[in-house]
C-alpha cells in the first residue's frame, strides 16, 4: 500500500495534490447524499423506521411477522421507512404497500447483497452508512427493531446513543420478538448496568413485545401526542 502520509511542508507536491483531490471528490459525494436525502424526505410527514435482517424470506416466521407490522403501521396513517433491501425490510415495505401505506427505502450500496425491494414509493440509495443512519434519525418519529444482525444492531445502538447523549430527541424504540431480544436485555442488565456503564433508566422506556399492534401503537405514541 502506498504511503499517504503528508508532511505540512509538502502540501504542494504532486502526491498531496492528488490525495486532496480524492478527499474533495469524497466530500462532494457525501454532500450530495445529504442534499438528496433532505430534498426527497423534507415533506414526508409522520414516519416510523423498521430495522431487521436482509436474510429472511417470504414464508419465514420473521418475514411474515414484519410484513404484518407494515400493515399495522400503514393502518395508523404513518409512513414505513426501512433500509429498502430484502428480508425484513422488504416484508415491512410489502405489508404497508399492500394496504395503501407510504413506504420509504434507504438502500445502501453493497458489493453483494442488497438491492432495493419493489414495494417502495420513495427509494434512495446511499454509499455511506453514516449518511443513511442520519436520515433514519432525522426523519423517523419512532423506531421498531426486528430480529437482525450487525447492521440492525448498528442502527439500533446508534439511535440509543444519540438519545442518551441528547444529540437526538427521545422517541419510542420498540423491540419486536421477545425470544430474540430478551437475551440482549439480560446481558445489558447484567454487564453494563451492573458495571455502571449505562443507567437503568436508559432501558426503562424500551418496549419488548411479540404483538405487532402493540409495537405499532408504541412506536406512534409521540406522533399521536402531536396530532
């Protein structure tokens, strides 16, 4: 790998000029993704984000559970926002679409997995995960986390961290699927809380449920309070 270290005294070298040119192009791509997101979502209205695995399939229990969640959200008159890909993201979008709800997909460019699902009214594609997560945070009035892997956990803990540090407003965060999530909560109580790395209050407002109607209602509490 070529050495990309630049000394202050060498800003006018060809190496430094090429490197700064690459940085400038990257900054333009990042700016463009933010602007596109702002323009597309500015008038979205009330919205709940649904997170979950890209790997479930139609007919799987998790897929069908999340599909019914999309139905429940649409019937409450809110848009359903997902990562736009297959699996749980497709299931939520599909369920909402099938009953006339608005669906939003924030797809991510990956080398081998994710393509936008066909059930989306608004579809955006992102190169950068952090821009995509910013859109979830800024435009979702509630968050429902369904079974998933690293990507789902990343989105979950980003939202919880922003709320804990007052970088984002407190909004409902709901966990759908008790059998899947209760182990995580047991660990959080046993390790971080016992070690005083987080406060018990950080978990007190989080709901775990198997009931899609309860999950949808809880995620929409803040929306209903404003209406």
